[in-house]
């Protein structure tokens, strides 16, 4: 599982705390939604973080 987001986002931190508390293994991918090469749009068409990519490739976002 991958958590896509920015270190400075409180919303991303909330999801990472939940994953850690539940002991769900994940990889953090640091992608700023404000950068020129916004990689977040590959996972969330709105370009917002957080986005969660499951092991089977399904993307969850708000």
C-alpha cells in the first residue's frame, strides 16, 4: 500500500497515524500538490492529497 502526500499536510498525517496504529504496512510517497511536476494527479484527478493506493492498484482519495 502507498500513501501519496506531502509531509506538511495534516490530512496526510492523520491517515499515516491511522495506518501506523492499525499496523498496516505502507510506503510513503512524498508528492507536493503545489509543485510544477505534480505527480498527485496520477492518483487523484483533483490533484489533492492524501491518496491511498492499495496493493491491487485501486486508488482511494477524498
